[in-house]
C-alpha cells in the first residue's frame, strides 16, 4: 500500500484578491508561510518518506517549509504537478473576466490548458510515482485546480470535487488497483 498526502500550497496575495494564478509564479504571502509552518508541525505526528513539489514558487516554498519541519533534506520538483495554465485569464478576477469577455468567457478559447492536458501529465506523474515508490508515504505539494481534476479522475465517486483550501491535506491510499480517500481537504492544523 502506497500512501499519498496531497497538499495545496499556502495562501498568496493573488489568492486573497481572487486572481487566477495558473502558471504565474506568485510567492506565498506572510499568512501562507505561517500556514505551511503549522502544517509541517502537524505532519510531524507521522513519518513521511518523500516530498514532491510543483515547480511553481508558491508550492516550492510550502514544500521547503514542510520538509524542514519533517527533517527531509530533499524536495523533488516536478512540473507535471504544476497548476493548470490559465492563458489570458491569469492575473484576472471573475469580475474582470466578465467585464472583458462577458458571461460566456469559460466557453471561449482564451489559451487555458485543457482538462485533458492536465490529466495526461498528472496521470503520467502518478504512474511513475507509484512505480518508483511502492509502499512509501509521500507528500505532494501542488495546486487547487490540479488537485480537483486529479481527484475527479482517481476517485470519480467524489465528483465534483469542491474547491481546495490553502494548505489543505487530502490523504489517499493506493492498493493496486484501488484508490481510497481517508482524509479530504483538512485544515485542522490551522485551528
């Protein structure tokens, strides 16, 4: 059995402003750093073997803080678990998208990465991760939209997956060929 804990990065100034981040490389804000520290301390209650992170700075910062608390020396970066690209809507709020493109902006070709593309790279990452690390306990620090799309694919009974909270912890177990979710979108460490 392989155990994977999927974590959404800590908060950023763009999260608070309601700006879509996508591939934009926005760092954690002060609250995001504190959230990551609290989660890292919470995670010391269990033992973890590996920490993987998206290549984007908000995830890398979150992963580095958690790894330091867990005394894990290496964070493995992989762009395949990066956030879905937002194309022309990156950096905009919902109100700005409505003003610029109207109510049907989601149906327009604005350069956003497709769900098929996100799932293709995400599934390739998961298959490699499972093949290379059977029986390990692994932390993945990634992004809200990426997590939702992957959970919808791995655990279709959870569809539609609600929005993920910053530094939320979702624990999955894989016993070939089945996935099970033991904890979802948990932020108890912030209380």
